[in-house]
C-alpha cells in the first residue's frame, strides 16, 4: 500500500468514525451487548456477549490504527516533499 492509499484510508475511517449515524449505531450495539451480558441467564450467553463486545472493540481499534497509519503516511509525504524542495543535486 502506498502512502497516498494510507492517507485515503485514514480519511475514510475518520469520516466513518465521526458520522453521527455510525456513532449512534455503534452506541446502540454496544449498549445491547452490555444489556445481554447483564441479563444473561447462562454463562454461555454472557461469554458470547463478551466475545461480541470484544470483537466490536477490536474493530474500532483497527479503524484507529488506520487513522494513525494515515497520519504517519501524510507526514512521510510531507517530509519527502520538503526534501525534494530543499535538496538540489550538485551542479
């Protein structure tokens, strides 16, 4: 993946994570899983809800990494542009 691709992915992930509809859906799903954990009648149901909540958290962590990777890639692009701007081959 190129740095430009990483920056595009960063923008997509940020747009999605900041979208009010996404935030609302995320909070509703998280709340539902916590409700299932609290009211579960069996250990198996509790474990399944915890597993689902863990996967949900893993997904958010992945998107956070995509954002971080994009920021690093953007800085890399900026540094390369600065290097090209200031570095001149010897005559």
